[in-house]
């Protein structure tokens, strides 16, 4: 009898221990380097992504557009931004003229001669400057994967935004189906589909991926003040991740996302106080221009 009682007591203690241990294990907090690490190095460039990997981010967040010769190129705007770029002749670009430098009307060979890293950024004055061009998505992936291998680092995720809007169809980019297929071809060819999410403000590319490639993880980007239910209704399905502007995040949104089974990852958080507030609230990650700050607070992946 003593043996049976003792054995049962040990069993109960073991169950209690492992239950407590499981409860104490928090889910991975996703630290995403916005455009690589825009606060530290020129945005959407290979050096910025390698620096973010070195720092220890979980995910590399980036933007893609399409060139005239149908190349998938990293760029936040579908043109040469006056804030960060010089022309191929090393001339400054005015804000009123920047849309004339339409990337969808330029061969990638032309873009390679445009410096988008030497100009002082008005909002990121301490960003390290260097002469660097907008890279191909395929080259970014190759560079990152090679860096991980050489340095024996754990794999990272890629969060890729399709930069398109209905008003820009056939002007600044192809229509959603073609845009999506060009992107998917690279994702598939490079073997990163299981470590990749596709995000967009434009529900059309997300709808296309949802219908054609349902195993791909999709992210709805939000900056409007519509209800979450309305935004999901407009999308037409429940995405795996809901990604709003950080000031829209509150307890009600967090509760709704949990109820719907969506991860909540807001953008773009650059102040440590706000990073801590959101992490304490219970979001699943943050997107930041300063992954070094986030990693100091929360640790490496």
C-alpha cells in the first residue's frame, strides 16, 4: 500500500511539474527587422539584412516591387524615392519628380546604377551611409542563407510585402495575379516557402495567394480605423497574422485576434517604452527599425 501511494504521489508531482513547465514556456516573440534595420543601415539592402541577422532577429521584413524586365526588386516605393536615392547619373531627385523614376518602366540593369544608400535620411540621421543599389529578392535570399550557413546560425524567416494598389495597376506594377506569381516563383525556387510570410495592405494579392497557394502564411497589414471584423470581411478570409499600426493595438484587439486564431504583430515600433508595453500586453511580436533595441530588451531568437 505504501509503495502504491508513494508511486501515485510521485506521478502526481511529475504531472504537476511538467504542467507548470509547459505553462511557463512563452511562445516565440517575433522580432522583425523593418526593411532590414532601417534605423542603422540603408533600408531594403543586403547590408541591412545581414546586420539584422547578426543582431539576432527572428524575421527579416522587406518590400518588393517589379521592374520592367519582370524582376522582383526590393523597394518600398515603386519609384526612386527623393528621400534616399540618387539617379544613375548621381543626381538628386526632387519630391515632385520622383514618380517619373518609375521602377516598372526601368530595366533592373538601370536600377543597379542608382545609389540608394549614400543620402542622409531626414528621419534616420544616424543611419550608416554607403553606396548601395536596390537588390533583387533572389540575391537577398542567397546572401542571407549563405551568411547563416557560414556563421552556423539558426534559420530566419522572411516577411515579404507586395507593394501594390489598385490605382497603380499596369502603371507602377503588374496586376495582382502576375505580381503574385512572380513573387511566388522566387519563394518556391529558393526553398523558403516554409519560412516565409506574404503581407500586404492590398487585399487582392492576399486573396490570390489564399486561393492559389493556400499553404502560404498570409499577413493582413492595417492602418485604417475600421473594425477588425470589417477588415477581415473585406479580405474574405481569416489570415494567420493580423498586422496593424501599433497605435491601433489595445486589449480588445488582442482578445479578438486570439478568438479568431490570428497572431498579432504590429508595426513599426521604435521606442523601447512602447516595445515593452506591447510585449506586456501580449502581442506575438513587433516590427521595428531598431532591432538592436528590441534584442536588448527581449534577447536573441
